[in-house]
């Protein structure tokens, strides 16, 4: 069986689709699974166990200049790569017009079918074309966590019983000899993931300083990843206050970040893609929520990973208590 997964973005959403891939592999051990994803997230999907071929696209960039010569050339190349295989099942796990377009362009084998969501679920985006393109649209209960939504859709589409425990299959690669980080910069460190795409998801810097000092007093080293200039500036302020045992990582792509995070002793982070990677790597982890959305995107029933929610934001004591529980379960 040849299966094409369409899950284009964003970082956390891509991570949340990985357990569905592991379910399909368990149900169909000989299945060949390909995945279409935005190019920036391709290095992450390349580390998902069982994905044979990653087909990278740049729809976000292409739609900004649809008539440019390079856009048209890259679009033709993408369509040609997509058409290289005929699939028995094309599964749109995104539920948006752009993913419906990709699913429609994919080539079906004789008897092959396209599958997609039939409805919007709580807290998730949904656009009608995904239902129009699908040969089979699967209805999911509205109040369904993100990981479970993808797993249920694939199980219903391909007709297998859902396994009990989720497994991400995210496999970090060995540290490259030319890595800009030394082993001492990550082994045994706790990563403080303070950056997020939305300001209202951030945790106060004073809280990060207080938590960081407790981790230092516990004997940990700290590491501070960043993805843009604003996050880099915050890293510098935190490191200056916390001292020489707080190390700032260079800016890394998502694949290198995954590889280096895998060597950390644990992660404390806000609701962000890097925090979801920490869950997928099964690291001791605390995920901080300022909104009551942990039920949808936070770790579910995993002793080593905890979510903490409070308005306007969780206290340092609450996050510290959750960290101690996660670390004790490691």
C-alpha cells in the first residue's frame, strides 16, 4: 500500500501528525508512506520513522509572487515530484484549501481514494474545499485533541483499530562533527523554550529568571534556543542575568534543533513548536499555557510531560512543581 500524508504546516501541527504515521505502520507493516510538507519543516519530517519520501513545497512563499518565473518553475517541479507515485490513499490531515489543492493534484492508483476531515473541530482551522476534494470525508467529534484527531482520521480512512498508546517515532540524528555546539552545550542541560509566534503565549521574563535560578541551584546547566532577533535579544537578557551556566544556542534549522534537543536533560517551554518536539522526543518537559488550550495541543496522559495552565499566566511555583514531577518520572 502506498499512502500520501498531506500536512503542510505549522511546526506543532506537523509534530501532532506523527503518531498517525506510526499507527499506519503498525496496521500495515509493508506500507510506503510519503509526506507533503512546507520546505522549512521537511528536516523534521525526514526524522519521522517510517516516512519514505518527503515532498517539500513552498506554498506560503509561492502565493506571495504567483506569477514570478522562479515560482512557476518551482511549482512545475513540485507537481512533477508529486506525480512520481500513484497512491492507494491520499490523506489530508490539514483541512484547509491549500492542503485540498495538494491532495487533488496527487495521483491515485486504480481504486485509490482521497480522505479528509468532514468537519471543523474545536480550536482548529477548517475550510470547505478539503471536504469537496475528498472521496471520503470523515467526521470527528468536535472536542478532540490535535494528535487524536489525526490518529482517528487515519484509522477511519484505512479501517484499522486505533492502538492504545501514541508513539511519535521522531528519531534524532547523531551530533554532526561540524556542529556549532559542543557536547557540553547540550548534554545534561535544560532548554528554556521562551519563544513563540504569539506575544500572548509568552511567559514573563521575571518568571524565566526565577525558574532558571532554581534549575541552576538544582545543578542543571541551561540552554536558550531562539528563532528570530527578538528571541535572541531575550536570550541575551536572560543569559546575562543567569550567569555563565546559561548558554545561548546559535540559530539552527528545525532538524538541527531536534538533534540537539534530544541530548538535553529536559525542556520547559511555552506553547510552541519546539515544546511539541520535546514531547515527541519523550523528554522530561513542562508546557506553559496562558489559555485553556492544553487539552487540545498539550501532552496527554504522559508522566514525563506536563502542561500547566493558569490566567493570566502560571506561577513559577506551579511550573516548578510540574518540572519536579516530570523529572521524577524520567
